């Protein structure tokens, strides 16, 4: 299983000359699968060798609205013809609209947005805000971030420092700050670790780890503990946010508001975009130049952010996520699947045999899924436009696969 979450597919499943050509000219750091998509519509992908696959993985959760959504294409075309790019040194009405829409859609109490390009960049800036805030409040630097075992927060220097197991590929001589990892669910260990910590970063539902929920009671307790210790609480919703929980963000699904919330992946429907949502308390005292980004908040991304949120609302996709998530739970515990974990459209199918075997067999049945850090979890991150018939086809395919 690769760290991308998609297991490499044997050459017999259709590796192509195009894939070999890409390998010829790019660094060989990705284990390419034998699936080469050439076009997509809705939740379906067509491959170069003529197969149609139902996409239950969505390009690591990026294809939030699937493929070729006409309103996304129109928004991108109109904005590209109007103003293709300008930086943050000039005001843009389209950026202001995107910030307003995202903040108003997100958890109450997070009142400002800072646009970036990716989840890792969003997390890096969240850490910067947390360190600045605690230093401004106390007149001294706190030097520690707390994270959970199993966490994945990105591959840049600070984001990778709080990613569980990143020492295998980190590449830098040292981390930029101290890091303490605590076991999932261990509140006693968390309380001890929070002493003098600048921030606690949490995925409300861990993605790469295998769709593990932190749980409402744990998140409520963590919120109270961080307040007591003066620690900034960061929700990393790069993978579990943007409607994937059945609410705009998992923070709303669990009724817990952090001080900072990071988001990316499907924020612009497949166009690179990320954001940090910030409380008034943490925004207070920031000066010009404290944060910066070249491409973040560009007009194309912002036009798409506006459109993504509007589509989710207009098409009732949050209710669809809730309904179909329950349908997966009730119909897909069959064949090699013994249980379903996670929330909404970030789910893990627990399997009797290695997940990478099940993933490959599902491809033979026309279903594309992912794997995870747990060798017995098939990970599902389908687009929010998935249909009930797609879930039924997944269930039927699982029934045909041996336990």
C-alpha cells in the first residue's frame, strides 16, 4: 500500500505507455497504479482501456463534486475570461465573497478566513498563528505542539513534524518545534501533554489512519482541557470537512468549535485551494505581513469556492451524505467486510483479508476505493454527488468477493 492510499495495481490490470512515459520524465516517487483515467462525469471514471469505474475515493477526497459538474465548469470559464490571476496585494471582490461565504457556512465563532493553496500550507499557518497568539498573550514562546497517534497533517516541514510515523520520509535534520503524540482516546495522556503546549491539532475523523473518529465526548473534553491549559485547539478538516461529515464541517457535526480550523482538498472542487478559519481572539493583534502566500486567494480558486458551497446547498448534498452513509453501513457489511467505521463520506471498511487485496478485487468489479495506514481498512472518500445505485453496486460487488 502506498502512502497515497491507492495500492499499486499489477501490470495485468492495464498499465499503459502513458504511465511509463510519465515515469520516464518525473521523479519516481509515486507507485503508479494501472488505472489511467481519461475522463470523468459525476461519480464515474472512464479509463484508457475502456472500463467505467464508480469512484469511491475521489482523488484523496479532492473531487468533492465528482467530475465535469456543469456549474463548476461555467464558474471556472467565466472567471478565467474575466480575471485569471491577481495576488493579495490588491483587493478582489471575488475573494471577499469567497471568504464571507466560507466563514458564514463554517462553525459559529470562526469569523475570519486566510486563503492558501493546500492542506499542509493551511496547517503550517495555523501553527504560526498559535505560536504568535500564545507568545503575545504570555510574553514568552511556548515550544510544543500536541498531536494524536495515527495523525496525518501534511508533508511540509511543520505539518510533517506532527504526522505520525513521518520519520520514515521526513527528510529534514530536525523538527521546527517540539512534538508530543498521545494515544487516541487517552484523555489522561492528553491532559498531561497539554501542559505548556502552544496547540493541539486534531483530525475529528482521521483519514489516512483508516477513518477513525475522535468521538464527540473526547472532542468536548479536549476543548475544555485546551481552554484550561491556554492551548490553541486546531481542527484539521482537510480531509473530513466540506460536507463530508454530513454537516459543513465536522466541528458542527460534533458541536465543538476550535480556535482554528484548516480545510483544503475539495474546497474548490479539484482546483488547488486551502483555507484557515480563525476566531476573533486569534485574529486580534495580527499585523500586515504576519502571514503571506503567492497563489492563495487567487480569483479562479475563489470563484470555485463560492460555487462549491452554493452547489452543496442548492442540491441538498449534506442530506445525501447522511442518507447514503447510513446505506453504506447497512448494506456493505458483507463478503470480506466485517464492520464500517468513520463518519459521513469518510468511511473505513474493515476487512478480513488485507485491504489492498480487496481494493484490487473491487476494481475488477468496477469500484475504485482507497486503502489506509491500517492494513485491514478499505477507505471510502466518495464525491458528495454519489447516488444510491452506486452504493448498491458496491454492496453487490462485496457480496461476490470471498471473505
